[in-house]
C-alpha cells in the first residue's frame, strides 16, 4: 500500500461532542464495521450503559474516550478484544463499581483514566492482565481501602494516583508485587498511619506525595517525617 493512501486510511475520527447529544447506550457491535477506526471520541454524552461487546471488532483502535458521561458500572469484558487500545479515558462519570475482569484483554493499554468518579472499592483483579499499563489514574473518587493484590500484575506501571479519596487504611499487601513506580500520590486522603513495610517495596528514586492526610506523627512514623516531608 502506498504511503499516501496509508496515511489517509490511518485516521478515521468520530467526534460526537455536541452538548445536546442524547446517546445513552452503546449496544453490542455498534462500531463493528469500522476496521480502520483508530480513535473513538464519545465524550460529553449521556451514556450510562456500554453493553458487553460494545466495542468489538475494532482491531486498530488506539484511543477510546468516554469522559463526561453517566456510566455507573464497568461490566466484565466491557472493553474486551481491543488488541491495540493504548488509552482508555473514563474521567467524570458516575462509576461506583469496577467488576473483576472489567479491563481484561487489553494487552496494549498504557493509560487508564478513572478520576472523578464514585468508586468506593477496588476489587482484587480489577486491573489484572494489563501487561503494558504505565499510568493508572484514580484520583477524586470515594475509595476507602486498598485491598491486598489490588495492583498486582502490573509490571510496567510507573504512575499511580490516588489523591483526593477517602483512604483510611492500606493493607501492606496492596502494594506487593508492584513494579518500579516513578510516582505515587495519595495526598488528601484520611490516612493517619501507613504501614512502614510499604516503603521497602518502593524503588529509591520514587516520588511519593502524602500531604493532606491526618498523620499521627509518633515514633512509628519517624522515617516518613524525616524523609518524605522534608
Ligand atoms: C440510562 O438512561 C436512560 C434514559 O434516561 C434510562 O431510561 C435508563 O434506565 C438508564 N439506564 C441505566 C442503567 O441507568
């Protein structure tokens, strides 16, 4: 295929951005016959439901944006079979629940954006099988606890943001098997203590943001007060 033709075919962008769009549901197979689609922009609608298979047969899709909608639940397999998806953004929805397997079968996903939702818990396995995930954005939710294994099996994760949640306790196992993070932010939560063992699990060149928590700075917290708040 000639270079020009290839360039023409590479970008097919659907933009449904007008404020009065009233799309509420993406049915299974909605975009099925668009094998050249590589960006799908569905932000600023009233979407509250994405049926399983809604995005099936989009072999080269790289960007799927569902920001500013009304999605409440991410079902298992909601985004299955998107072999080239690199960026999935769900900023500013009403997501309360992420079911295990919600993001399964996304072998190339690099950026997953879930900030400004109503997520309260992260089930174990919520982010399983995302071998290339670099950035996981979970700030401005209602997360209260991080269960053990929440972020296991993310070998390429570098940026994890959990600021502006309601996190009170963190199971030390939550960060077991974590990859070498570059940046970890858990500012403006409700943490009064952090299991010190967590710090042994992080690489030494990490940037950690812990401000805006009601820390009880007694001797158990000494390594944090010396190293992190300076
Ligand atoms: C989605 O929105 C439509 C239209 O407002 C409504 O009829 C439907 O019940 C909603 N579905 C869910 C799952 O909230």
